[in-house]
C-alpha cells in the first residue's frame, strides 16, 4: 500500500516537472515576438528567432536555468499603441517589467494581473489613460511602482494599501482626482512616494506628512484650511482715541506685562534647571561621558526623543499615523492636535525653515524641555531629521491654550528661536 502511494507521488512529481519544463522560453519567445510585431518600435531590436533568447536578445533576462524570462527592460525604444493582449501577460515568471519612456497608450494593461511575481513595474513616461486597476492585491510582491507622467485619471485605489512590500510609489503627473486614501498608511515598507501634480485634494492624511513636501505638492488642503487672525490695527483713527482702541491698548499693555513676567520666571528657572538636568542625565546614564551620550543620540535616528519622567509611550510611527487637526499656523510652523490610537491627544508643532543643525537643535530642545513652571507648558518630546523637526507638548483644550501659547512664545524666544506663537 505504502509503495503504491509512493509511486503515485513520484508519477505526480514527474508530471509537474514535465509540465514545468513545457513552459520553456520558446513560449516566452513567441509571446515577445508577437508583442514586437504589434508595437513596432522605432529603434530596431536584435530579437531574431534563430538566436538564443536568454543570451542574445537585448532587454531580456532569464532565470539561472534559462527556463523562463524574469526581466524585460525596453525603455525608450519607441514602442507604439496599446500593449497587445495575451503577449506580455504570458511571461508569467516576470519580476521586472520596464516599458518606460515609450509611446504606449490605451488603458492600464490589465493582462499584467496574471504576473503574480511582478516586483518592479515601470510604465512612466507613456500615454496611458483611464482609471488605475481597482485591485492591486494581485501583485503582492510589488516593491516599486512607477506610473508617473501618463494620463491616468480616476481615484487613487485603496487596494494599494495591501502591498506590504511596496517601497516606492510614483503616481506623479497624472490626472488622478479625489482624496489621498488614509488607508495607504498600511504601506508599511514605503520609503518614497510621489503624488504631485494630479488633481488630488486635501485633507492630507497625517502619515503623508513624514515624506518631503514635494511628494504631495499641489494637493490642496482645502478642508483644514486655517485663516490666521487679522493683525490688530496699528494706525490710530483720526477721530482721537475711541473706546475700542483704548481697550486694545489696555489689553496690549497687560499682555506685555505678563510676557515680561513670564520671561523673568523663565530666566530664573533656566539658570537652575539647565545644570540640574545635565547632572541628572549623567547620573542616569551610569556615568557615561557626554560624548558617548551624544553618539547614542546619533544612533537613535528616526526616533522621538522623550524627556525624562514623561509618561507617553508612543513612537514616531504612532505619531505619524495619528489623525491630525490644525490648531494654528505661525511664521515658524504649524501646530497640530494629534489624536493617537490609544486616544491620547498631544499638540505637535511642526517647525519649518529651522536652519539649526542636529546638535544645536537638540541643545535648544534640552533647554526648553528643562523648563518646569506652572505657566509654561512642558515640552514632552521632540524629533529631528533633515527634513522634519517636531516638538511635542501636552494638549490642553479650551481656554488654557491661549495662556499656553503666550508662554510658549516667551520661552522659545529666550532660547533663540524667535517665533511668535499664534492663537489657533
Ligand atoms: C528551473 O528553475 C526553476 C527555479 O528557478 C524551477 O522551478 C524549474 O523547475 C527549473 N526548470 C528546469 C527545466 O530545470
Ligand atoms: C536572424 O539571424 C540570421 C543569422 O543568424 C540571419 O540570416 C537572419 O537574416 C536574421 N533575421 C532577422 C529578421 O534579422
Ligand atoms: C550570442 O551571444 C553570444 C555570447 O553572448 C555570442 O558569442 C554570439 O556571437 C551571439 N550570437 C549572435 C548571433 O549574436
Ligand atoms: C519614476 O519615474 C520618474 C519619471 O521618469 C522619475 O523621475 C522617478 O525617479 C521614477 N521614480 C522611481 C522611484 O523610479
Ligand atoms: C477619464 O478619462 C476618460 C478619457 O480618457 C474619460 O472618458 C473618463 O470619463 C475620465 N474619468 C474620470 C473619472 O475623470
Ligand atoms: C512632473 O512634471 C514636471 C513638469 O513637467 C517635472 O518637472 C517633474 O519632474 C515631473 N515629475 C516626475 C515624477 O516625473
């Protein structure tokens, strides 16, 4: 009985091997020649039926035992018209397909859905139009997708979010419309994305903000648009001091007095706290020298730096995933309220145009973070990278925000940032 089963198994395996061997490049070869006849490239290729495909055909790469084509690269050879159905879609072992910079047109070639191993797909700089495929989950192994510089329209498919290996997504310079789906947050391997120059509109999902602004250039953020409050009138009315102007002056003087007071407080506290914080840190790190401590900070790249005694437990990823709402825009950046997955709310200031180097920035942050005063909101964490500088504070709702931002202004001025926080 056992022997019978074994021989059946052997027969089955033999069948598999033979049928596998049947899909040799001679089939792939025919598919390619059909493709070539129909798309008539303006640059001639050395594809000759009598020469071995794996050794002599330009743009063709086979696997190690030369049984299948795994890469086809035909950039800028003047291919014309639509990709003929049932040609390239027969190259079912294909991992790399580059047809960029040609004159291919028509809808997205849906035949490619059969290419389950596809990891790199480059169709940029062609004349494709119409919607993108609804279901991207058929290409589970996709690592890089470039469809830029075509005329694709319709929406950005939500199914892209299922591509867990996708590292690079370029949909720039098309006519895509609608919003950027928040679900694309699920692209856990994504390293670069370009959605610029489409007809997409806001709000920008918070995860997108971790990429450089050029990735989402031209996406209007028309929902969370913030209007800064009008500047108070500085010119006196010719009819002398009216009641409102008088009130304004009184308020301004009061604010100025408060600011001076807060400044003095901050000054006193800074003097004491900076030394305390430094001593404390050295003790905590078990007598580590400052140099060593710095290099550890260097390694902790891409991480939020929390201050000691801070009870928050989220990381940068969590923060970037959080839903964000603009509290206010100032000259030196925008303040957001970010609600994390565990319902914690924090205020995040996203600094712009801060030219400070990493060390300088960290020093400033350590000073600001060392300030502990009832009128000053504590800095809880910060983040520094070349393109992105963030400051994380506790979020207070309601009236306290006003007081908060005032003090915030003063303390930061003290440390050299010189921005004016604006009420949000
Ligand atoms: C060639 O190698 C692949 C694996 O890369 C294997 O699946 C296939 O059976 C091999 N074909 C032949 C004819 O040896
Ligand atoms: C293919 O190559 C053979 C010789 O290798 C040559 O005689 C023939 O003209 C070539 N065919 C084409 C279409 O270039
Ligand atoms: C095919 O390629 C091999 C090595 O790559 C070369 O020796 C041979 O001359 C080529 N044959 C033709 C017809 O181009
Ligand atoms: C995609 O194509 C565009 C246009 O050719 C190019 O600028 C960009 O570098 C490509 N991106 C990737 C990730 O290949
Ligand atoms: C996309 O473009 C085609 C023409 O290329 C047009 O028929 C279709 O209505 C457009 N779809 C959308 C959603 O704009
Ligand atoms: C989109 O088009 C603009 C202007 O033609 C060009 O500068 C930019 O490089 C293009 N973007 C990509 C990703 O190709």
